[in-house]
């Protein structure tokens, strides 16, 4: 068994290296091998589900996004069932709902929001310093703070009104916490800049954007995030 664990750990490390080298297919292949080698390994399982969801979230083609989500959801469900005491498992579960909400209709997005809040709460209860949990919480607050009239109608119908405490400032606080815990994450910086722009805090938005542009690009998604941060900075 120790030899198997060592092999799994090596595969996961190599997968992370492939991901940083922007080789998503290679990373996913290695994580699949690690999971098959030891189906009970938490790291291999959550990293595989997470990476599929990240690739799905940045897929331009809607059909490809659906395909990747369908691939990820059974893995997410089994991950959460096997490891209910893992903050990483609850984070991936929340991320899955967030990705699904990205292409759902307004009613479905509101339905998902309640489940998403529960998963975020479980993640942060298990690990109050989980950067992914704070990132999702920031996204959740931003989503409610920027609802359109149709979505607000579904919130009133399905949730009985806006959840207490939702605001852009709550989103800012959560994203700043996530950024402090994972300062090299361009996605977190991008979301924080967007929220600051919405709050008309231009000076602070410029500060965060310039700091983010000094960070290295370590994944395929980082190039896209860096381009968007540059675009926002030019408009400030």
C-alpha cells in the first residue's frame, strides 16, 4: 500500500506540473490514472474533479462545456459522499454548482444558489482559511448583488427575498480574504477588480489590477484572466 500511495502522489504532482505547463489533457490523463490506481485517494479525486470543472468553465463552446460538466458531476457526487469531512470536497462541490449556474436559466440559477451557499458554508466550517471557499463566497455575494429584474423575481418566489447580508461590499471582503490566502491566483484578482469597478472604487481597482499583472502565467486560464485584467485596467 505505501508504494501505491507514493505512485499516486507522484502522478498528482506530475499532473499539477502539466497543468502549470498549460497541458490540460495531459494533466487530466495523469489524474485519471492516479484515481484508478487508488480509488480512495482524496487528493487524486478532488484534483481531477476540480480540473475538469476549471476546463469546463473556460470552454468557449457551450456543447463542450455541457460535456465536461456531465463528466465531472458523477465524480463530484462520489467525492462528496466519500469525503464529507474534507473542505476540498465541499469546495469542488460548490464549484460544480457555480459552473452549472453559468449556463443555467434564471430560475435554475436561483435554485442552485441555495445549495451553493450550503456547500460554501460547509467548506469554510471545515477550513476557515480555504481560499477556494472564500472565492466562491465572493462570487455568491456578487451574483446576488447584481441580479437583473427577472432574477430578483425568482429570488422572491423561490427564496422569499434576498438572503440577508448580500452586497458588493460583502463580495469584496470575501474576495480580499481569498486573495490574501492565495495571492498568486489571477482568477481571484480578476473577480476582485470586477467587484471594485462595480463599487466605483477605481483607485483600489487599479492597484489590484497592476499587482495582478506582475504575477506569472501558470495555467491556460491565466492567460485569459490576465488579458481581461489588462482590458479592465485600460478602462479605469
